[in-house]
C-alpha cells in the first residue's frame, strides 16, 4: 500500500453532525463503549459489531460545547472505519428513536502540536494529541509525520487489519465497556473475555527485503507457523512494515522469518505497546 493511501485512510475521514434527543441512547444500545456527553471536548470512540462480533463500524463522538454562547452545542460523529453504509445502518436500526445524521464538509485530523492562534480549527483533547476539525485541507497536510508513530506503537489503523475481525483480535479492549447493557455482538465479546484470549491478535512485522507476493504468507519460528501476514502498510528508506496476526503467546518483540517462494526472509515482530496497554485495562 502506498503511504499516501494509508494516510488518506487514517486522516481523511467522514465527519457527520448528529442531532435528535435519542442519539446517546441509540449508540449506547448498539455499540460496545459507554457513551456519555461531556464538556471537556474529549473523544469517545466505540465499535459497532455484527452478530458474529466482527467490527462493521469504528466511530468516534465529539462534543463541541461553548458555554459562552447560549444553547451552543454540537455533536460530531467521525467515521474511522466502516464496512457497511453507516447512514443506512443508523436509519435501519433507529426505529422510532429521534436521531438524525448529516454528512458535513469538515475534515478530521490528529496532531501532536498545532498553532491555532486565530482559532480557525475546532479543537478536542482526548489525550496528549489534539483532534482538529475544519474544512481546511491544511489538516490533511499536518499529519504526514504521524504514521510511523502508529506503526511503532502497534496501533491497528488500516482497513486491511480490521476486515472480518473482532475487537479482541485487534487488541481493542479499551473500547469495550463490560458493565453496560446489551449490544450487537455482546455474547461473542463476553465469551472471549471470560473464557480466554483469541488464538491470534494484531501486530506489525518489519522486514528489509522486497516481497513480490504476500498472499497466504506465513510467519514462522523454529519451523513452526506462529502467524500470518495481512498487508503492506508502510515503508521507509530501509524497511517494509506489514500488518499481521500472531499467536497470542508469541506476540512480542522477537525475530522470526517468512518463506516466500522457497526463500527464507528474516523479519522482526515489533514490540506491541498498544496490545500491552489494552490488556492492562482488563485487570
């Protein structure tokens, strides 16, 4: 995958305006995380699953509340990743609930530093980074240095990794609230949570050799298969970085290898900070 394509996937996301008195109730009933309005401009990220526990929508809700302006309150929905039409699914499942979704021309961006002296961007603060939304194409340009950080921390970000996967396979435990009521796919999630880990979960591997064909490419250690390659996600001057799924007990920083057309290619499974952080949320 070209870097520009991955960058576009991550940062050129659809931004919608949510209205209606029932939108909180709707997303709490149908997605994995607890949705609560807050006044701190934080992001609430949540997952919409199918009845097999696989992700069909990864979305974030943002609240723009200005107490200095009378009745100024806006709720934005950011479509991070989708495998189905989000607007159609909301209209399908809302039944008699009062909720409307309208696509905007706004762009979404995550930056570590930003000078916003003229307040041209609307800012949100979910963590050490800022989330900015505006119609300006400058937001897209501001993110080009952030891709490598996602890769090095083990954060699954591309649609290649999410396809037909459950939150548990992607190490997305922090996006699941185990105290909330029923939602689509909850039985599958609860079964994995209380009966043990999935066999394989997400990681990045790094190699410094070209590979012509990655279809059905396996990751091996001591002649034993321990994982599989999904897609090329990123490259720098010296290395190629692939999304992959590794046996849970082997998903740690270590050397391994691939067999491509009877050629042995050394690879490295990268340290998975994202996995470790999310699994800590279970304790």
